[in-house]
C-alpha cells in the first residue's frame, strides 16, 4: 500500500509538471502567425495562427459530452477550406444541450458565411477520452450536423469524404460566427494535481504511523 501511495503521488506530480508546460506554451504562443502556406502540423501546440478561406456550414460536427460550468453541451466543429485547397476543422465554441437527443442545436450561419474571410485561433488536438467506451465515431450516413464523441481525425475525414489537416483551430473569441469560447489548456490545473500528490503522500505517512502504532509493543 505504501508503494502504491508513493507511486500515485509521483504520477500526480508529473501530471502537474505537464500541465505547467502546457500553460507556458499557451501563454508564450499568443502572437498570431500567417499560416496559409505553412504546414500546420509542424507548428507548436496552442500556436495562434491567421488563416484565410471560407467556412463550409452545410457539413458540421457536434462534439458530444463537452461541459461548461457544469452544464452539458456540445462543441461545434465546422470545416474551413483554405485558399490552397486544404481543410481545417474550426472549433467555433461551446453550445448548450437542448435537453432532447433528437433535437439538435441550430447551427445555421449567415448567408455570407461561405465568403472568403481571415480568421485567427489556436492550433490544438482533438479532445481525447480515457475510456474507449466513451467514444462514438460520426455516422457516415446520418444527416448533418453529425453528433460524435471523442472521434479521430480519420473518422471525421471519412464522414466528410475529404482530407483534413491533423489540427483543430480553436476560434478566437473576437472572430464572428462563434459560440462560447473560453479556451484554456485541457484538463484540471496544475495546482489540483499538486494537491492530489500531497494527499497521496499524506496517506503514505498516515499508513506508516498506523503501522508502527499498532505493531510495536513495549516489553515488560
């Protein structure tokens, strides 16, 4: 048990270090780069970029199981066709669950939304689930928008029948045609992991105290 508690504390400590690195990357990569002709996969995580192209509002995805402030909802992924023919999925933000699985949110965009525009945002990965049972790939034959939970880029590309860049763009809040956007590195903050580490190590100390208190006896 002592070995388990120490190992869990070290794991939480390493998770805190990872979150601190992600937070630094998020803060340091805030200057927008013109990335129309750049390989997006080669740019750093959370790098802010500026892209020029047009939205394809007729084919959108709803990422299921995405909560905000304790409320259930979706994140909206909309294809964005770059001037050079590449496609990037743009996360336009969080929208609340309607309360009915058969009544999806209205994702309609203005009539001029398919015109060429410049947008800015941060490059990120798709959300990942720790459990395979939480995943649900988009149904290729279902109507648009397609609901999906923790999909892969390959699954989304098959549903679109088009090639996709292996990055998602988190649309900046100042851009139009978006929903609730309060982007931060995913997961709990580093301070929470540190507190968990201290708790696990505290359990280890308590275990030692109890062991010696219960097993050491004075000899008359």
